[in-house]
């Protein structure tokens, strides 16, 4: 019998950088690191690239940012060569785009698929991170970058009896890769956030009957999706330099559109309604850009909210159903506004029922039904459109230990704390892409991803050139940034909503406004100024110690 292998028989693989996640953030970071000559390994839990677009394959899934803008800008050739087919790209097309990028830049050799990162611990002596993956092979790295995504940890609700249901149960965030056919089935959809609003019209066309269980009515704007013409694609390509400049430096949410020059109350009723009508007919997220104070002034916000409520009443024929679908619990836009294709009109179908579980909560799920306090709804299949543990959930699944064995989960128990959304004090050389405290989910995600990746890549190059070993956010800088993020948030209407921005969809999760609402351009300027001042607010070690040793 051979002796048991020792640790020395299985030495740890070492990389300059370990990246967790091969979505749009992880792929671009790998490309940048390669260009700078860093060795890197990307660990991806899924079997392919694409991140959220790999997992979210539910019926009707598509991006809510126009495809010509929800795309990489780092390669002019890529911008010019890829043909988006629709104004709002559907999930399969976005996934094809992600795979095209992976192949075009030959990224796959440095990505390890089907590999979950379970833990990462910082060794204060070696100043290296020890990374534990599900395959058990030891890995060390000088830097770890979490490119785990803001909406990648699907939330399964805690409902009595869910495990007893004999029919098929699907979660929109972990949809099967094979085609799901609801033809002839009685289907229940639980949840009316973005994934519910996108999937309901498609499922309704197949199901013999669809029951939608709604706890909170949500504002939604028609997408007005359509095929892109060659002229439209050509216009974007010719104007990309200016479009990208506006996305990065001017637009608060990183989306190119006509910017408003007045507040909602500066116009009379007829002019204001005409402006809203024009945005409604155009469709999309830019409805909230009709005026410049809709996120700041409740009276102004009410004019937009009332307009949408009136539209719902016009579309939905049954007055009681229309009333249930009209949101009244939060200002419009304080939750990420949804965009849809025929969502409200779907409730005019004879095979669709809306159930108000705010008034009549779900008591239990039986083997073949959902039972509320008012009625029992027999079902063959159940779709959980219950969202994500946003911003922090994907990070929380990893046992991350920094200085003195402190876990990131313990540090964030009262709410996430970061400096610039990039690093958290006590965790040297650990970076987060689009983390809490950055614009992230309040913006065009790819604009924010590229900004973070570029900043982190430039920072690592800066450290290497100066022979610096560690970089860490100072507690003082972190405290000031957390206070600033919350101060800015409370100048707006956003905290008035029980949204996943606040962690309100997760029982027991601390209520703190997680993204930075100060705007993409302002945030970029802050980050650039921090870097220009030698990474102000970050403590760096390495070069000074070596200089002292050389002098002695």
C-alpha cells in the first residue's frame, strides 16, 4: 500500500490573480489581466460563460437596457462586428454574444468551469490568499477579485409545504437548459418583479390556466421591442464615441438618452402628459428621464406614477384587477422600474387569474395546490419568480476570511461596508466588481463593469511597478464612504421603497441602501481622483519595507 499523499505531494497552484465568476465582469477582467502580463485563473460555477445570462433562461428573459448599449466598449472591432438583432436582446442572443467574446479573445483556456469557490482565506505571513474550490485542489493567489455578480444568488422563498408539491417547480434564476413546455398545464407564478413580469405573458400563451400570485404591484413600462434595422445599427456604430462618453461621464445611470432640462412641475398638465405619453410610446427605462426631479421630489414623482396608473386602468378591462395591478406602496422608480411586452394586457386573457397575497397570504403549498387564506388554487407546475439575494448574496455564499480570521459575512452582518464598493477594510488584496457602495444595479451594468475592471487592472499594475505587496481600504475611508452613500441615498425617494436595493426581499437582512446613487459620472470622477492621489484611502505595504532593508 502506498503512503497517503502529503500536502507537499500536491502543491498549490499559484496565480497572480484568482477571479471568481465568468460573467461579463470576469471575462473582461481576464482580458485586461492578460494584456498586463498577470497570470490569472477564473473559477466559474456554471458550465459556460455569461453569468446571469447563463442561469436566467426563463420564458421572455431579455435585457432591460437596449442591446446596442448593453455591450462591451473596450474593443472597437467588437463594437463594429457584432450584429444585435433586436432593440432589447433576448437571453439566448446575449449568451451567444458572451460566448463570441470568450472565443474571439480566446478566454476559455484560463477559465475553469463547473468549479464553485467555497472559501478564501488571507495568510498574513505570506500575504497570499488560499482559495478552496469544490474540486479540493489547493490554489493560492496574491489577489482575489469577486466577479460574482449582483443578481446571481437566486432566492427560494420559505413557504410551508413547498417541498411537498408534486408538480414541477422552477426558479427563474435557475431555469432548466432544456425547453420547458407548459402546454395544457395549470401553472402558478409566484412573484411580480422583473422576471415575473417578463415571463407571465409567455407562459400565459401556453398554459391552460395561469394563476399569478402578487404580493406587491410593480410599475412597468412597455418595452416597444422591435427588430433593429441596419440603419439603426449603423447609426449607433457611427456615434459610439459620443454615446460611450455620455454613458460614462454624463448620464447618471450609464444609459444614453435625451437628458431633461426641467422638473415635472415646471410644465402644465397638458404639456407634462404629452411628454410622458411620448416616453410611454417610445418605451423603456428612459421613461424616468422625462424630467430631472422624478427621483428627488415626491410631488413630481406622483405625476409620473399617476400617469402609469392611468395607463394600467386603460389597458386592463376588469376594474378590480386593474386596481390590484396599480402600485401604491412606493414612488415610481424607487424600485428598479420594469419593462414589459403585453404584461398588463395579459390579465385580459380568460385563462389568467391574479391573486392578491398581500391581502390573502399563502398559508401552505399542498401536493397539488397553493392555498391562501381565501382560496385553494390547484396547479400542475409552479414558477418561483422570487428574485435574488441581491448585491451581497453571491459573496455571502463564500467563506471569506481576512485579517485575524474575520469573516466577511460577520463584518457585513449589520449591512455591507466597503470603500467605493471596491474593497472592504480588513480584507487585503480582495477586490469586488460592482459591489455594494458602487452604482452597479442602478446603472447600465456593463458601463459600471468596465469602469471597475479598468480601475482594478490599473491599480494592480501600479502596485507591481512599485513592488507593493498589499492594498487595503482603511477603516476611516470606509466609514466616510458608507456615510456618504447613505447620505446621498436619503436625498432621493429610493429609500421609501421596500426594495431589494435595501435588502427588503430577504427576511432578516439589514435594511441599508446598498448601491451608490450619486451617478455613474460622479462616481467615476471620485474613483479617478482617488487613484490620482496615490490611491487615497487605501493602505499599501511593501516597497518602504524593502527600501529600509536595503538601506540597512
